[in-house]
C-alpha cells in the first residue's frame, strides 16, 4: 500500500504530493480562470453534441435478440451485450434473484495527461458529449475509450492523444491500475485508469483544455459537470497533501489489519453468479419496447438512436441501462487525532471480479427498498438523509457514465460526524483517507462509487 516506500520512493512520493497540493491551491490556470472555462465550455456545447432518441429495443439497428439466445448483441459480435444472470446469495436478506446485466469483457482506457506550467501541474480534460448524459456535454478524461474505440472497430476517427497512453517512452506514469465498474450493472467489467505526465509540448486540440486540480475541485460542486470516468481516474492520484502514516495517531488499524479484514469479508461472502439466457430472467418483461422489472423499480434496459457531432462516429444505436430513480452515495467522515477517516462497507455485488469491494457508507436507491424486506434498508441511510446542513461538507448530483447509462444520476454526499461517533455495524469499518489512497494503487479494492466519492472528498478536506 502507499504508506510503505523505499527511501527514494518516499522522497519522490512526497515531492509529487507537494506538487499536487500546489495544483489544488490554484484556481486560475494556464488557460485562464473558471469564468473563462465556463465561456469555453458553453462554446463547446454549441459545436459538440449528441441527439438521443429513445426507441424500442427491437428497432435498434444491427442489434438482435432471439429466443434461447444468451443476450441482446450487436451483429458484429463486438462492443458489448446485455445478458441475464442468476444470483445466489444464501446469507443475504434477498438470497436469490435474476436480472439483466451488461457484459463487456474488453478493458478500456480512461486516461488523463498531466504537465506543468510555471511549476503547477495541469490536467488535460475533454468536453465530451455522451448519449446517456442528461445535459449532453460533460468534463471527461483526456482519453475515454473502449478497446473497440481505440482499435477502430467502429470504423470512426482515431482517438486523440491515445499514443501517450500506449507508448511507454513518451510518458512518466503517475497512476496505472485496472479498476472495476458498476457491479450491479456490469458483469466483471474493468477499465485501465491511467494518469501520465509528459515533459514535451502537447498540442491542445479543439474540445480539450488544461485545468489545475483546484479548478477541477471547484467544478465538482456543479451538478452533472465532471463525469464519472474523470472522478474515477482522479481518485487514483496520490494525496495532494502530507498525511499521517498508518500506525500514527488517528488511524484505526494498520495496513495489514485492514487488508486482513477485506480478505476475511471476501472469503466469508457467498455470492454465486451464473449467466443465463436473457429470456429466462424471471421477473423482467419486455414492455413498451424496453426490458423492465415487474415491480416498476430498479432499472430498465432501453434502446437509443444517436446522432452526434464531435465524436469518432456520427450515428449509431445501442441498448442502455436507465435507473428508475436517483440514487444516493455518501461517506460519513470523522476526524480522529486530526486524521480524517471514512466509514466504508465491504459490499458484495454480482458483477465484481472478486465478489466484494469497499463501497461508500451508503450506496443505494432509496425508493427500491419499498419492495424489499425492512432488514434490507441500508444502515446509516437516515444519518445521511437527515444530516444537519452544517455537517454536510459536499452535496452534488453527478451522472453515471453516459456511454452505457441513460440519465442515471447519484446524489454524492459527504457528512462529517463527531469523533466519538462509533458507526459500528457488521461489514463496516473506519479507514483513514491515506489508507484508501494506498488501496487505490491496486485493483478491485474500492468500487467505482467509492472512487467517485474519494475525488469529491479530496475537494473539501
């Protein structure tokens, strides 16, 4: 984990942390102020857009599903497919269910370029329109590409700046780790989260802009602006400040104890997932051209037809997942000995590679629990929903990834509680923020919702 370095690595890590702290403190960067950014972003919205029309699944061009097949698939056999899964979780409140899920086995690249201007690190961000974005344009990583995209399977234009992420000779690696995607909606999906520093002049193409970390932190306060992929990648940065090492005052457990607890939770959680034909997913029905749960809750699988300007491909159609209502993801935070700690849960979801990952204190869609047993209601949900406004450090509605999820959003909340607030509950544990940074150097420890919140948390502490 991040807290254990050889002497030279420790010095390099401290220098990087200090450089990131300088970037986090700057709100006017190489490309100007935040006001200048908003003018630029508004101009981009006039030139780059997607027009998305919801259509019946059976009308999707080149997508098909037949009786007895294992899913809804593109006729090329590439991209992704919507399949069915059967989930057995004997120890859970809901021990068995079936559902649709997206199966996209290829590993994409989510990457951000970094360079210095006047000694301050800047991040090359992209104004990118996605078909599922509620507001069209959002702030994306430098590169946000599936393997099909960057290999040109779709026959579109090449992905800008991809060479920096595929050519090791042109970069210095800041972070490079495979991470999971939404475990409730993706079946074992992974993306390579990369941050690379370059020391050569980089041409800034239309639709891209250098921003400081401080500017990005400020933009996180605006609904649906910084997209999910950006938040996931930025979470993999080292801390932008000096923090106590595990074992000092304010840390609830050593690294070894934390890793042992995670391993224990993974070893003791029984979740068995089997792929089944989509037409055998009981409780889900084709209704009005979409696939919907019989309760009207959870999510729908919908079809969309897209026309785009400023994208690699100008027109296409595809299925998407659309959550029925807005979710809530939240961290409860306390300070012990001056060290910030977050309450995380060890959460099992059917799409995870390793069964269990660390999740936010609260991760749910509250309306879904009207159908489920009362014991399924998430612990600490009321502590978040009814928190004293003076205790709320962050509260913004942010979108899920707009390439696969249609108008799907979560309220991101960080609430500070008193130091003596215990938060004791099976499957939950207090973890120091710097220990989370250590875990983020490795795959499959923090889920995508937790990574998204880590980036939000770093903007306020």
